[in-house]
C-alpha cells in the first residue's frame, strides 16, 4: 500500500544483532520511521526497544547484508 501511495520514498532493509556480535538475527523492512516484520508495521524505535527487553540484552541496528 505505501509503495503505491508514495512511490518516491524508498523502502530499505535493516537487521538486528546482539551487542558485541557480528551475526544478524532479525531482518526487517524500513520505511521512514517505521519497520515491517512478522508482527506487521511498528515504529522502528519500538521494535528495537521491545526486542532488547525481550532478549534481556542490547541490540544494534545494522544495515541488512546485501544479497547477490
């Protein structure tokens, strides 16, 4: 829906990894301040805060790895 309404705004990808780790454990789409994953659309800041709380550790937002 957002792609049809706002075709000039890019949709990106980001990943989450635990602090001190290199491995990305969760990848999601980004659009402005929003994140889309299996839980639907949520504010990206909320996604990071909830994930840190549920895992009881710090999480770091990373650009998603490129696919070839």
